[in-house]
C-alpha cells in the first residue's frame, strides 16, 4: 500500500476519535468555549516547536516537527486557512450539539463529493477506475443515511441543524482543496501549516469567546470536561498524518478525502456503544457499504 494511503487511514482513525470526543464535549454544553479551549490546547502544544525552530541552527534536530520561518504573505495564507476552518467548525459544532452523532457524522462525511468536484475542476486530478468505483460506492452510502435519519424524526429538508452541518461540510471541502494548494503547490511543510494554523485559530476564536464570556448574547453555561483537550490531541494527530500524505507527489486529495471520512465507522460504533443512539439495524447497511468503498479506494 502506498505511504500516502496508509497515512490517510491513520488520519481517518484519529478523525473518528476526534468526532466522538467532540460530541461528548458539546453535548448539553456551551459550544464557543469548547471550541476556544480545544484550540488553545493545540496552540500550546505547538508553541514550543515554533519557538525552538526559530532558535535552532539545525532543523534536522526536530525532523518532521520543524516549523519553517515565514514571510508576512505566508502568514496571511495560513491565517486565511484558520478563518476557513474556524467558520466550518463553528457551524459543525453547533449542528453536532443538536443532532445525533450517527446522523451528523454522515452529513459531514459527504465532503468527499464536494472535494472531488473541486479537485477535478481546479486541480485536474484523475482517479483510477477502481478509485472512481470506491468513491461512488462511498458517496451513495453516505446519502443512504438520510433515510435512517427520517426514522429518528430528522427530516433533512426542514431541519435547520442539518443545513448548518451541510454548510460546514461545504466550507470544509474548500479547506481540503486549500490544504492541497498549501502543501503540494505553495511549499509549506505539514508542521508549519499545523503549527501556525493552530495559533491563528485561537486569534480567530478569541473575539467570539469574549462575546460569550461577557454575555453579549443569550448563551448556555459552560462545563469543563477532559474531553475538550482530547479534541485537540486527536485532531492534531489526524491532521498531521493527512498533511504528510498530501506532501506525497502522487497523493490525490479526491481519494484522501473519502478515506478520511471513513472515520464515520468509529463515530457510529461509539454513537451506539457510548451515547445510546438507536436505529443501528437501519444504519449497518450503509456502514458496510462505506467500508467496501474505502477498500476499493485503497486497493489500487
């Protein structure tokens, strides 16, 4: 198996854990402080690498964790990424709070479809025939979950939390294409993108957090949970593996995106085992289909 495909599977595993601890954190809790403190955790973990990278004369000492020096234009590019992702997260966290994770996960997982369209149009990527088949099977099975949602009283057309998750998904798909540009075309390293993106996310979230803290609008109280820093740790591992995969010359973002969304398998299992969600029987078919689609994608 190609290295970039293996890294994609590692990313999917930790992305699944990330979705689970995210749901546990926002369930019956204020969303904005959860987002803020999880982002602070990520920034704090990266700050020592940023500082050490500016002082070391030998970048090889940090290896893959070395953060390259940047000019003002490059900082602006990474701040833009933070704004894109921060906007997507705000939408998805609020939607996740009000939807079962076994419904929200598959909606979020439709992002490969939008990423694929963007990759075909903007990046001229051409997956193989087998990969096309895997992508098609995966996307069809994601759509299948809308039928299961109706059995829980969630009608996709009229539920505004569903549409908020769709908006988060569209913005997230744009972020995936921008990642490909930053890592494969603009020459950023995985550590550099992740380190400064984590710092700039805190800057992006700070005004919203302060608005919540000083009660500038009606809001829910916040309860600290240890799953909040776990959000950052799981996402850092998932994204670092993903960024390393994107650095591979032969990596296709249109293939990596559906692989990453295989994390929905972990999300669904946890939804039933940890959160007591229902209708497992109606969702097992789409789950098997997703697994088959991913196997087709990575088998080439």
